[in-house]
C-alpha cells in the first residue's frame, strides 16, 4: 500500500480534533500491541434533536481499506441494529459509501458522521436492508416508533 | 567473430565493457522475468541477481519458457538460473524470497545495483520496489502484461514520474446489497458463493456469539434479541452441520440457502418492484445422492447436475474439515473448493435468472486469473532490456540530455488502440507534484547501533528528530507505515516510554514523521519518511545514531479534503453499502469491466484512466481512438 | 466451429494452456493443433518466433535452415550452446526447442531454401521467414502467392527491424465493445475494408454491447510493395515530417543492398523521394550507425519482433484479431513501431 492512506487518516484525526460536530465522538481503536490503528475507528452518532432518535448516541465502527481514500470506508452499527437501511450484521447502505456511486476521496469523517445522523431519521424505504424495521416503517409506524424509542433508550447518552 | 560481436557493433567496445561490469537486479522470474533473464544474459550484463518467492506451476508453462513439466513445484529463481546455463555468460545470483522481506533484502542491498528490472505480479511489491528506488535513486524499469496488453515504464527517481504518480486501479468492489439481496450478474453470485457462503461454512472462525449472555445486543426487547440471535444462529447452524460431519443433513443446508433464504428475500416486496423476482428451488429438486461424478469442467451443466454436484462436493469438503483442522480456505487450484463455489454460484444465478457459467469460466473470476501469453511477455521484456541501454547511457549516438527524453511503451495494435502503431511510445513525464510517494515526502535512512534498539525510547527518537530537523515535538506524529500503526502524536503518548524493540521498530521499518504545524504563509514541513537501518555494533552510543543531513523543505498545505465543510449532497440511503472486495491472491482481479494492465505477469499496473490519459497526449490525427 | 471429439482439447491441454485459452478460447486453441507452419531460418528472430509458437501449442513446426552455427550466434540465441559451434543450426536447436513443448510435432531440415521445389511448400498453412536477402524474399513470396499461403518476413539491422506481411487476402472477425458511433461497412484504409458488422449484447451485463466486425484485408507482394511504396496522401503534413528514419533506411536497403555507406547515403535520399517524405531528418551519423548495424541480429529486438510475428501468426490461425497489414518498422532507440499500409 502507499502511505497515502495513513497520511490522510492522520490528517482526518487532526481535523476532527480541531473541529467536530457537537455531541459526536470519533477515535481510532488500539491494536493489541498498544499502538493506534488508524484504519479502524469507533465513533458515537447522537440522534438528532426533535426526532425519535434523539435520546441515543449510536456506536459506529468505521473501517478504512488500504486503498482509502480511493475506496470508501466500511461502516457498521451494532449487529441487529433496528433501522430499515441497516443489514442484520449492522452494515449500512449509503450511496456516499459506494465507490461506484457517490463516494469521493474528499469526503471527510465529519461528513460521514453527519450523513449517518441524517440517515437515522430519514430512511429510504426503497432500499431495504432488513425485513422487520423495513416492514414496520412501511406498514406499522406506531410499532416502528416504539421500537426506535426503545433502542434509543438502550443507547441513551 | 566472437559471441559479443553483435552487441559490440551496436554499443561499441567501450560501452560493452561498461555493460559487462553492470550489476542489475531482476525482480520476478515468471513470465516477464524468464524473458528478461534471457535478454539480459544475451546482452552481456555482467551480473544479474534474480529474486522470486514463487514455485513453478503447470499453468506457467505456456509462457515461462525456462520451466518444464519436471520443474513443477520447484522454486522459480533457482530453476531459471539452472535452465539458462547453456547460453549464460553472466554472473547469476538467484534468491528465493519475498522482495519486501527487509531481513533478506535490506535497503542497502538494493543500493548495490546499477539498475532494477521489475517483472512483478502484484501491486504491493511494485509499490515497495518503487519506494526503494526512490530512497536510493536507482533507475527502475517497471513492466507488466495482461493478455495482449503490456507496458514498460522507465522510472528515473526525481527526474521522471514514479510508479505511484498515476492512480492505479484496485480490485473492483461490489455493494453488499447487490451481493446479498439483488444479484444481477454472474460475478455477483460468484462473489457471494466465495466470499460469503464458502467463507462462512468452511473458513469462518467458530464463534458462539449467539450464546454469549453478556453480549450487548443493542436492545432489551426479548423478541428482538431472539430475532437477531436467530439470524446469527442460522449460519452457525449450517456451520455446525458441516462440523458434525453428518452428511444426511446436506439437503438441509441446500434447502436453507436456496429455498428459505430466497423466500425471506421475496417477503421484502420493495426489492422486487422493479426487478424480476427470484424463483427458489423446490424441495423435489434437492437430492440426497452424494456420489461424486466426473464432469466436464468446460461446459455449463443443467441445474439438476449443479445441485447434485454441490451436494457431493459439500460431502467431500465435510469429510476434509476433520483432517484439516476445521478450516479450509478457498483456493482456485483446490478443485473441491472451486467446484463448491462454482455450483453454489450457478444455482444462485439460476434462481435470479442470471446465466450460469462453466467451472472453467468461474475459476477465472473466483481465482482472479489474468490471461497471460508468451508473446506479450517477450515483447515487454525485450523493450525493458532495450531501454536499459539508454538509461545506462550506453548508446553513444542516442544520448539523452535529460531523462524525460526516454520513452515508455504501451501495446497499441494488440490492445485495439491503434491500427497504425504496434506500440505507443510517449516520452516520460516529470514527477507528479502531488504524488504522495515521490513528491510530497522527503526521504532518508536513520542508522541506529544494534545495541540501542533495546535502550532507545520512542520519546528519545522523537526528540532526536525534533532537534535535528526543527520539528515542533508537540505536533509530531510518528507513523509506522510498515505495520500500519500510529505510534505517537499530539493526543497519544502512552508508548513514549517504550523502547524501539518493545514497540517493534526494527531494521527495515519505515517511519513516516509529520509535523503539520501551519506557518503564517500557509506552509508546513514536508512529511519525512525514514528507513530504519542498523549499525552492526554492540556498544554504539547515542551519538553514533546517524540521520541524513538536510533541511526539510516547506510545502503548501494542500488538503486532500478541500470540500471539507461543504455538506455532502443527497445523503441517500441506497441499495448499496458495504463493499466486498475480491481478495487478491497470487493473481489479480480479472473479471472487471474495465480492461487494465494486470496480470499473472504483471498485475494491476495502470488503470484504464491513467492509460487513457497517456493516450490522449499522443493521439495523432489519423488514429481513430474511441474514448468513451 | 463445432468441436468434434477428435478436435476437443484434453483436460491436460486445458490445464497447460489455461492462461491463453482464457484469451483466445478453446476453439482457437484446438484449431492451432492442426496448423502446419514453416519457419525459414532459426536465427535470433527465428528462435523467438519458434519459442512462442511452440509454447502456444501449435500442431506442427517445420524448421528449414541451411546455416552452420557461428560463434556470434551464441550472443543472440538462447537455444544454442558453445558446443554447437560448427554444427547445423537447425539440428542444434531441435532438442532444446522440442523440450519447450513435447506436444508439438517438430521437424528440421538443413537443406538450402533455394533447393526446395514449389511442391515442398504446398503442405504448409503459413510461412515465417527471417534472415533473407531481398531476392530471396521476392522468390519465396512468389511461391507463397502462387500457392495461396500467408507469409511473414522479418529481418533486423541491429537496433532496427522490420516485418513484411503478405496474407494475399484475409478476412478476420473481431469483437469490440461498441463505442458511441456504429461501425459501418466500407473501406477504412487503403488495404482494409469492413464487410460485415453484427451487434451482440453481453449476456452478463446487458448494458454492454459488442460489435462483431468482419474486415477484409488485402495485401501486395513484396517486390510490388517495394516498387510502389509511398506515403503520398496517406499522412498529414505534420505526420509526413515526423516519419521515423528507420522506414526510408529499411526500404532503401531492401530495394538495393548498399555496398558502402556512400551507397546508402545516396540511395536513401531517393527512397525518401519515392516515399514522398522529407530526407531532411536523416542526419549523417544516423545513417552511419544504421549502416554499421546492417544485417545484425540483437536479442532484445528479436524478442520484440519475434513476439509480434508469433502473435499475429497465432491470431490468424485462430482467425481472431485483425492481422498486421502490411509493413512494420521498429526503432530500438525511441521504441517506435509504426505500421504502414503500402
């Protein structure tokens, strides 16, 4: 790999330190040897105020491939996360994370985190990733909102 | 007349003597490497050191002309050297090993060569050798082929573009949604069968997550937990069947994957608004016949045969699991694993109304096989050997005043780019000023006495560097690019008291030191890449540590993230998300829609884009070049 | 083509030729098995051609070479060793060539080309000839034309080299991804005419559309080519100014073998006139170095030329890509390799 990936990630780290949205956190994970793994981050995404998500801060794992920033990072919420566009494994469907669609090397960590926050309250029913949340969102809003609120409590700030 | 009379007429007797004292490094003894070795010997190069880590395989013999059937499984480098003895006149030194192994091939070893010929088959090694050539300023002749396509590029450090100055194509990735829910091409099903199904059943770590009571499920809702557990459990169950060795349960696996899972997908009707619904197998199609039959691998079998073969091959793999430590990796040359992936992919294709493929064809996709032929390799190696004469200034009547007068070459006629030129030969470009490898860093070697690796602490290293190069030690980041690790920065100092040995900074480690303290004029110091080398001394002192004497140049802060505060438009959740990468094996991703210079004999070299860019520069009026 | 059982590749062959079958297909590979190729002279380029076609799995290769191995051959031929000096070159090459691929039926013949009657050539599908003088090329080409056999001729002058191709008339079909504009039937250049275009949609990816284009290539015999070779009206003025010096020098030497440097200096100006290109680019020292290297074989150049010839031979046996048409020169300094249609 070229050192571009690490260089860029260290830049992201500095940028995040200087400026990140209120209520969010993001930090690289530690490797078993005590060093920092810049290619795997843990972040917390707060639900937007005034939405059914607001009570929680949702843990997000961000993995950067060696080819980053040419290739997008992989994002994951906890397995079983209740959301129409999140796979049972926690994997997220988002156009900006797809190389063939809207991913651009200039997209920053901050933009990604804000993107996920947006996605929480504005799911796309045309791109279902799990059956239960998708079905409830389409056909039983009350049930959907109850489950989301329950989940928010689970991840309460 | 003597053996060397022809070359002597071409370059003159004096230059012939120079050539005879030239020491060159040839990296790779495969397709291009075999050809190059022959050419360099016949040209009377004095000393040729040849490195390869690979052994000979049957499928090499259609082009790697130094190898025979009897050489299969022998190391390439030593076998090649034995094979050329009949016509050899040079000093040949073979090495079996990985060129990126810093113990076997430390930086100073690379420095003992006058010129380096790359005949590699993977991007990582190409990038690594490129970096070594940049460290040492040794000319590098880079080359690669893929089928009819080939290229050759001389790299003269600091004077011409380096390997990383142009963007390289990396393996194609697929959105997880396409792979798991809505495949539309054979490759989607092959990726699913290989990276998802096979990996889960035979190569996954055995986890018992589902039974872990302390696990945070992200919800307290019992019903939810049950659902999630079930999802995880289902795969676990299949894995358990495989591990149990109970082959009477094989139909159950096939039912789950090709009936129940498809029925579940059908329930999400939004997926099928604009797509044709998949048609699951029926129970009557699933047989319990586990007889393994020999089949023609080059034809497409009917669905019943696919199902039968999948059953019998699962049975075979199940038996093998016990003997192989409950872990089998996919290997394109392991027929059982290949046939499992091929039949599973084909059954899925049938379900999703996608054409099925022969095992032979699926092997290419699943095994990332790049077509490779003798002729393209011979041409590319010949070009590389030939251009070395000019790089080494051995053609008196074709002297170059600057390295950018040298030519690089792409195949044109064979690559359907031109009918009027067999090759395109643009002159070399100067280094790309944004290249992260050759332009945006400075380089040097840090030599540390052997005994100090256990004494010198990371913070000492930081202060030595800060003092030597006037870095702001508070703002210094130390990255280990060999181990992909961050060792120290403004917000991370817990390793500062550790010795180099403790944090595994060893001879051969590459460190990237950055101090991006912004000056008032918007400049900062260029990042410094250091190669850690040892001084063979057991009582060295701190004062013996040597660093290159230089002033780190300033550079404009050119953020790679200029659109920083602009919100990303349309944060639309798509039926696309996680990407699955076809992993790189000995050969690279081939079945991508873009043609690329990649190959068994040089993979992944130049993206279509960079190639087209080159083409645009040299388009002539008469050339009909279709650029879409 | 329908593969009858006898024409079907064995599992062993598929495994051995795997990496090339993936390029040109099983049918083309099977076709190659029945091919009979005559190679005239196994020097440096000849060896490269032989190596490539033998590795690729051609059915039959017949090597005709009357030469005796000289010391300097060892500097450009990897099939020879020191002990072979003085032996018949074709004989000396045989065992090592056969070892490259035991499946190929190899025959060698140490007789002189000139001793061969016309009937001798009848049994071949294709001829590749190297190291021939102009008169020999003309004579051989006469026979190949009369018998309707495609011929490739290659020769080298040190760093410089040429390929002459006469396939008489040859129809090739190739498939290309369709670009914006549809290909239409008609002449695309003086010697090439598109005679049929079929459109095919990719079965894996319906967005991909291919065009199957059949092109008719016409050719000229060698002596006629030399007499009538011109670039008049074929190049823009800018291109005409940049024509590689190797072209006039090569054509000049083939038209009239220069007895001295002076001869060449004089002849090449005439050749430039005939070709309708400027002689201004020809520096005396360039002509001199070309003259010094006249008739010399050089391993890396042979690898490139032998590779290009063998590739085209394989292509036309498999009727795959559009063949070379009809005169190439190679400049080993700038690595330029233009293709001229004369």
